[in-house]
C-alpha cells in the first residue's frame, strides 16, 4: 500500500461493519445527469445510516479549482465544508451484511493513493463485493429504459442478468481506476453504468438512477422499495416529452433515436445537434419549474 493511504482514512466512533457490500459513486465525470450519485443517495434512504469513516481531502483536491464552502453568521465564519468522501453503513432488505455506501466527489490528484485508501476501508470492513455505479452520456432516447453496461470478471453474471458487456479504451474517471485497484487487491468488483440521453444531461435523471437501483438489486439479490424513484422517473419522462413535442425537428430526432434503440443499430442521425436540443430542453424544464 502506498504511503499515506491508510493515514488518509479518518474513522468515526461507530462500530466497523463486517461483510457488507460496498456501493460507490462519485460526483463529477462519472456521474452524467447526477444519476449515479442519486442512485446511491436513494439506496442510503432505505434504512438508518451510520457514518463509519471519511477520507481526508487535504492531499487529494486542488482547492483553487474545487473550493471549500463556508457558512458566515453575524460576520463570523462558523464552519468550513470541505469536499467529502464519506462511508456510511446502512441496511438494505434482502442483503445480508447490509451495505457500506461511499458517497463522494472525484478527487483532483493522487488517484492511486486515494483508491488504495478506499481499498483499505474495504479490507478493514471485510467487504464481500464492491459495486460501482456510474452514468454516461449516450445517443439514447428518454422514452426507453436506460441501458446498463457492466464491467465485471464474472461473465456468467453479466450474461445471466442481461447486461451489456462494456468494451472501451480511452480516458477514464476515478471509477475505472478504483475498479482496477480493487481487482488487484482481490476484491470482487462489478461496475454498472447507466446511459443518459445527451440532450437532457444537465438535469437530474431519475430514470437512469432507477435503472442503476434495479441493476444493483439484480446483482446483489436485494429488495429496494423504489416507488418514490419510479414516480420521479415517470414525471421526468412526461416533462421531457412535453418539451420535445414543442419542436417538430427535435421530435424527429428523438424518433430516430427510438428507431435506432429498437433496432439496436445506434446509427448517427443527421438531424439537429445534441447541444441545440439540450438548450431547448433545459429552457423548457426551467420554465416548468418556475411556474
């Protein structure tokens, strides 16, 4: 283990859990539409949360580009809120050992040491499986269920659950580095990625979050009451569909995406750019929220 990895972990006074499933998401590059962080946050609401540990941000963030927040009352700075990567223990129905949630933000530097600090927590807690959640922008329509891509050494699990096998070479976020570090340490890892329509990427995406929660259930055999998230997903689709219906050109583009999704062809469409569509969708959704 690299120097400073274990020292970067600040343990709380809570009893250390034994044998939980660790669930990980990071805000930032790995979190299109905030779907992954929303999924982990939702999973954390299923039972009482107990803080187990956090990672000291001092050596992992550039505070000039990722500035801490302050609270000022009566001219006095009462506290400083630093970027956080915190571990919480929670119970999930149907999952023996419960879960250890890691909710955090992608660090700026020293990724290898940062990942080894997470591995250290996993080993101390005798984690059984590490499930990483991510979301990525894709040419997919909002009217279809979010496809789940899976990265895992367990090929039978991927095929048995109907996930798409991810094949990729190129830049990665902290999630890819962490999965490699966990695998090197002998931890069983699964990385689940939801596809987020690129033309509505700037808003929280409940349908993609719901797809990740469902995928987590399938991987772990857990049971999640997702009624609240399902309602949010239906409302989101209705709002986006209403926005799309305002413009014939955008409607045509979405129909093309639907045809490609149904045929699983993924062909590029010459109809308007995603940026143009995104601006129109965001304008409409902001207008709806203000009414």
